[in-house]
């Protein structure tokens, strides 16, 4: 009887035990499933090079190396890429070459640490190299981005090395807030502050500490089911060329401006505007752009910017005859001296025409025309400029198959004419360039390929003439089931100089790729160049480079 009493209890106990066992099994199964969803991918690249030259000054170090490691860890919507890059050439340059970056990202945001490039707008922060941190989040239609770090390293003035340009350490801070999606319609407000650290160097030399504050309102809208896209940006910037200058005081300056930026006698405030649009159909497309960057507009968050510029472009494109015929036109104009601050205005005009027709799968013909005009309205004849150049190119391409051989024939003819009516010595008057290039590729059974070719170019002016001919012969193969791919190219340049002397240059390039496995690749590249001059005033030299690269994918 007692057994019957404890029987339900024993059943419940067993059920409890099995429930715990089941829970443990479920947890182990979930853990193994989570581990299975974690992916670790990446690439490791190691490269070494030796360099030797006889007969003239070396243009590179006698040996160089670099190492790159780019692993990425992913789990569902989370990604963690890393990048390490080390190079022996880091000390050759004024700014560092070695870099490290960590860029985790998830479904609604991302973070960047170390060395990176980021973009907030066209005229504030736009792909300048930075060492620091950046955060981007976009929950729903809201967008927020902040970034801060160093964009320029300190360099002391050196009287023994005058080619070294001194520089202050520069720090940049930027923020952007907006609504919308980057690939569609959006509206963003961006702000950037950049300043040099005056205590970063003791010997500034000619270096001037600079400061900058810029802001921009940018937006984009898509209409007609995304066939029409309109984008624009309006920016303003305050730039101080030398922060050691005296402060500029005025009752007209709002107090809010003084809290953000200190205006000095070397400061200047300016603006910039960009508007562009694009319309696309299946057989028709039209692009247009207008850009105006007023004099004095400087943003230290840009790697390169030309101010005092007004520019507009238009580019229609048309496909006809079942999209086999492509027609493209590009026309644009630009000018400077927007505020009449210079003695004369320089104008540029560009015209491009391109046409391509595919007669069949085997034959294609393309042609292009380019025209470039540059002139100014200088009152002085010595400063007056009137330059016009135009070029015409024709490129037929033919693919043939004869028996078991595949042939590819490519030709190119290019002519460019330059007429300069100004008095600037740097422009050569009435220059003509005639260039012809022909190539023939033959694919043999088994992966063997032979590619002979020839190039001819003739440069003529009213005072002198020079020309060169290049004969080349290349060969490649795919052996051992494409795991071994050797290639060899031999080229001979014959150069006729304006002084009637003749130079020759013989080049040999040997390349070997060996795939040891699906993830391991070795690449060997040998280059030798032998230059013989026909003029005793120029030196003969021989240059050799050998590079070995190993790539491991995991």
C-alpha cells in the first residue's frame, strides 16, 4: 500500500528530473545553434619587395614590406570588422601610413574606432582620413552621426631638411542629425569644428595654426517612383588662417557666434551651394549639376576643395535600336573670380560626345570626341590665356572563333590637337598628338594565351617632334587545374627625342600565381627595365623589382 502511495511521488520526481534534463538539452542546443550562426571570416596579406637600380639615383628603398590583417566576426545582424596595416614605409612619409580600425555595426547603427574615413556632407566632413572615433545610428527614419579625432600630425620645422613642411596637430569634431534614409529622401543638418593645437610643436617655422567652423543643410528627395532624384546642400564656413592674430570685435556679431567661434583679423566667412538632379528611364537618362563655392570658403574636414568656383554640368544619355546603340553627351562650364576680387576671370568649357554600337556579339565599335577650352579676360597681353584642345578616338573590338582557337582583336586610334594663343610659357602652341594601339589575343586549348601588340605615338609642335613605338609580346597559361598561372610580358620601347637622339627601353615582367589551396595564394612578380639613352647627357640605367605576396583567406 505504501508503494502505491509513493508511486505518484516517484512519477513526479522522475518528471522533474526529465524536465531539468530537457531544459539542459534545450540550452545546449540553443548554444550550439548560436555558435553555428557565428561566422569568422577575413584575410591576411603579407608582402615583401626588394629594389635595385644601377646608373641613377634610387627612387624607392632597397627593401619594403607590409602586413595587412582584416578579420570580420558576424552574428545575425551584428558585424565586427577589424583592420591592421603595418608597413616599413611608415617613416618615409610626413603623415603616418600604419593604421588600425575597429568598425562594429548592427542593424540600426555602427561605430568606428582607430583610423577611418567618414562622410557627413559634401562641404563639412567628407572622407578625410581621421584617427579617433565615430558613431552612426539610424533608428527608423532618424539619423544621428558624430565623429572626432586627429586629421593632421605634428611635424617640427627642420633647418637641415628644408623639404619637410612643419605642421601643427589638428583635431576635428563633427556632428550630423537628420531624418529620412540615405538611399532615398532625407534632410540633414551637419556641423564641424576643426582647430590646430598651438602647443603641439616647439619649432613652427612657417606653419600657421588654423581654425575652422562649418555648417551645412543637405537634403534629397525622390519622386516618380524613384526615377527622379533631386539633391542639394547649402553650407557656410568661418575660417581663420592664423589663430595668433588679434581678435575681431564688432557689435554686429551675435553673441551665439562668439560662443562657438572666435573671429580674428585673419578670419573669413563664406558659403557654398550644390544642387544636382538625375532622371532615369529604361532608354533615357539625364543628369545635371550646379556648384558654387564662394571665395574664402574653407572646410578643414575635406581632403581637397577648390573655392572661388562656379560650375554647372549637364549629361543626357540615350539608348536606341533595342539598347544596342548608346549615345552620351556631356557639357559643362566653370569660372572663378565670383566676387570680382581678381584682376581677370578664368573660364573653362568642356564638351564630351560618346557613341557605342554593338553590331553583334562579336563586333563592337565605339567613338568619342572631347573638347576643352580655357581662356581669361586679362588686360595684359602677358597674362592673357586662350587655350583650346580637342581629341577624337575610335575603338573597334572583334571576337572570333576559328576551330578550337579564340581570337580577340582590339584597335584604338586617338588624336589630340592643342592650340594655345596666349603668352604663358607653360603652354606649348599648336601641339598635335597621334596615338595608335593594336592588340591581338589568341586563346589556345589548355588555357594558353598569346597577346602580341604594338603602340605608336607621335607628338608634334611647331618647334619640335618626338615619337615612340612600343612592341610587346605577352603570354600566360593556366596549369595544374588553374592552381599555377605563370605569365610573361616583354616590351621594347623605341623613343625618338626632339634632339634627334634615340632611346631604347627593354622591359621584362614575369608573374607567377600559385594557389596552394582554396584559401592560400602566392604571387611572385619580377620586373626588370634596361634603359639605354642615345644622348650622352642622359644616363643609362637598369632597374629591378621583385615582390612576393601571400594571401590567406579564412
